[in-house]
C-alpha cells in the first residue's frame, strides 16, 4: 500500500489557512488528522484524489492519503479488514453500496448524525442516495459522487475506419459494429478479465434483456419473477456475444488499461462506468472528436448508479475525531463537490449543484439521472454492491465471471445464478 502523508511545515500551513478560511483555527491542541483509504490509483482517478487532498488540507486537516491498487476495491477491502482487526482503522474508507451498512452491523462506524443535521444534508441529498451513507437511519458516511455504469466508450477513429459514423442505437447494431472492428484487426470490446468487470457488463446485459422492472424485482426487491430463468439466459446470451469480440490477453487486465486500448485506437469499445471519462481527458482526448460516450444500447431509459461512500470508522483521539468531522463537512461542501466531480467523471450527490461546469458526458449524466429518477428507473448497480447483499452479489459475480470466462453455458449460468441469489 502506498501512503502519502499530507502534512506541511508549520510556515506553509499557517500561510495556507490564512488564505483559505479554515474550519480549524490553530491553538494549543494538536492539529486535526484524517486518513482516507481508497482505490483511486489510475491516472484519472489519482488526479481527482489530488483535488480531495487539496480541499481537505486547506480546511486545516493533516491528511493522509492511502490508496490501495486495484479498481473496484477488492484489495482495498482486504486492507480494511486487516486494519480493523489490528485496531488501526482509517478515519474514512471508500466503500461502495450496501457494504457500508454491513460495517455498521459490525459496530465499526462512527455516527455523524449531529453534523448531518447541522449541515442539512437530508434536504440536499436525494433520498435514494442517502441509503448508502446511513446505518439504521443515522448518517455514518458521506459520498462526494454518483457514478453510473451503463456507459459505452468508443474510439471514433477506429469506428470511422470500418464505416461507422454514429453511435450504435440497438444491441444488434452494437454487437455488429464490434464484430466489424474485430474483422478489421481491432479489438471489438476492450475488457479486463476481473470478476467485478464482467459483473459490471452483466448489469447492462440483464437490464437490456429484462428491462428496468425486471432488474428492480430481481436485484433490488429480492423477488423472483416467473420469467427469471428465461431472461437470465437471454442476458447470458448477450454476454456470450460480447465474449466473442474481446481479445485473448484480457486476463486480469486492470480496467484503465482496457480504457487505454480504446484511447490508443487498439479497440473500438469498452463498457465501463463513467470513471473512464477522465482517462480520456488526461490523455488529451475530446468527446465527439476522439471518443463517444453513449448508454449501453437497450438501457437508455435507465441509469445503473453507484456512489463512492466514505464511511466514517470509529477512531480514537480528539484530533482524529475532529479531523473526521472536518473531512466529512469538506466532502459534502458544494465547492469541493463541483471541482471534484468534473475531474472524476461523476455527478455530485448534492442536488443543488448546477451541471453547467461539466463536459458533455457529465452533463448527459446529470440529465439522465434526473430523468431516471422521475421515471423510477434509477437503479443501484448490482456489480458495485448497490443491490443484493454482499454474499449474494459475490456468489452471483462468481457465476457471471465463470460464464464470461467460457466455463458455463448460458443455460447453466442462468440456473446457477438463481441458486446464488436465493441464498
Ligand atoms: C468503483 C468506484 C469508482 C472507480 C472504479 C474503478 O468501484 O466507484 O469511483 O474508482 O471503482 O476503480
């Protein structure tokens, strides 16, 4: 684990706080301290994490930035378990979805409800998002951003070379375009062979095959619609079509290296959350000219979302408790959320921030989320832990990954999936 210490010399520190109206005024007590354990290590993610460090340090906190390599966070979660066991929990930890509440059940989280009330977060954060920052109705975390996962990223140049000048509008057209690119010597779909990446693609395959009502019933309400097996089999059939257009070097490839294949013109498409967009930006690519972002065909009316919650862990010592409060307040501030989300490719969790600062894909995400919220098609991403419990999600992800790796038929995968989520 790489650890960056955010302390400054006293001289610099005093100068910074004088300029930026800190939340903490230096006095006889120790300087407030905060540490965030997270997994933002790709070039685009690291640039966004740097904005967070800047805002937290400016608020007068001695900040330790603790990134753990590995997109999707499974290595970071291993580090977290070890640290909690060693009674050395970080002040805050990036956790996605319902796993936040699971740490609440283990009595590992700090209640920050008084701060939330003072700051009126309940009034500015939409209800569907609050669920991922609370445990038993009380705030135990803050989230700066909402990502959505049903996006396709496309290289316009590669597609122009095979005669495609518009984003595909249907699943058929999409698969057809990927096959065309593959026949011309490109990789049809850039993919990294890790369980969370195949599962992320499956979210969209299922949504496309079954529609939002089916997705909601199966993944969010925990019901089993009568046609569940048939729809799951169709979703797996879509996955099989995609398996035919990936390359044979994909095993264990990090997601951002798959994005780089689209950026560098090796591949036509990638299905990935909108954290992929900053990878294009840091490489100097422009939306419309060099790349397209569009919703996975067949899922346009819905948004599968995930929040990055920073869960507040129980820490000892006044300077850490104080640091945690200042950290939380900073993350929920409009100034931070605006600057951070433009860099991260996501949308603020506060609904009182205008979308005008965002580039095209970001603006579309703001509109799509607002529309989906009205239509009730704003759905938590199963892949990123916002639907199903962690155990069920892990069991289902294992089936999805074995199928996408070619070890299960569409039919057997459907049968095993129903077993995995029935636990
Ligand atoms: C997700 C997270 C995103 C992004 C992605 C890849 O779980 O929500 O912010 O970091 O992993 O690392």
